[in-house]
């Protein structure tokens, strides 16, 4: 008779793939959830989700650093508008309040982000994309695997994306 062994799942979730950093990252962004300065062009956008490890366990106090272009396709390279870092809550969740970035040069609209589970963990640098953008397929940097889910909400849009990172 076959010996009964406890069933332990070894299944892991695929890690969120990296996407290139691009030329506009600036270290030292302020810690904040709302990264929109006064008079920033762009439609209101909220991005939410969680950071988890490859076993699907949420990671509390993971670091996320966001930066992106404004609603006219411009980056703030002098100051820190549309730049900010934050940490996940006890349930591994993050919440970003921003505006929808516009395309620039050959790029389709995207949000840059760096994510790190803990201080000594590897940093994931990637980009989040919007479904249904005409330029997605023409942008050589675009990845379907980092497409967000986006829905219209009163006053703007709400996007969700869950990150799976190495710990
Ligand atoms: Fe960019």
C-alpha cells in the first residue's frame, strides 16, 4: 500500500519580471502615498495592490519607489514631483495616488517602480503598463506581464497590480 505523505505544495508564483530603469530615476524621493504636486497635468489615478513572495505570502514593510511622467509626458528632473517612495502595510499592501502618465518619444504610457522586500533583498526595477494603449505593441520595452488592471472610477481611474519579488 502506498504510504501517505502530507501534501506540501511546492508551487511557486512567477516573479514579476524586470523592465529597464530608463534615464529618469532619481534616488532620495520623499516618503508619501500622494506624489502629485500642485498644477500637475493629468487625469487622477490610484494604483493599489500588494507585494508578496513567490509563495504568495504578503510582505509587510516592503519598499516601493515610484516615478513617472505627468499627463503631458514630462518628467520632473529638477524636483520630486510624481516621485515618491512608501512601505507596504502589515498586510503587504501599497496605495499610490497620482495622475495618469502620458506617452513620450517612442514610449507607451508607463509607471516606473523599484520594489524591495527588505533592506538586504534584491531590488526589482520594473515598469507598469496600461491595457488598451495603442502604443503598447509598438514600444520595444513594453511587457504584457506587467500590465495593470485598470478601471474607470468617478473622477479618474483605479489600477491594481500585485508584485511578486525575491526576499
Ligand atoms: Fe519612463
